C-alpha cells in the first residue's frame, strides 16, 4: 500500500477499487446461502 501522498484520499480510492474488483456485484445471490467457494 502506497500512502505517501494524500493517505486518506488514496486509501479511500484504493479500497473502493479493491472492493469493486473483489466483489463486482453488490451482494451474492440470495439463492446461494452457502456456496462451496466464495467467488
């Protein structure tokens, strides 16, 4: 994590981008209460 310039702003943007990449959907399908592997 590079937090040399504007740590708050950068961290915030990095977190948003990170979560967007990790979970592109707002929430997992409710029809899958327990998936064999979390995507």
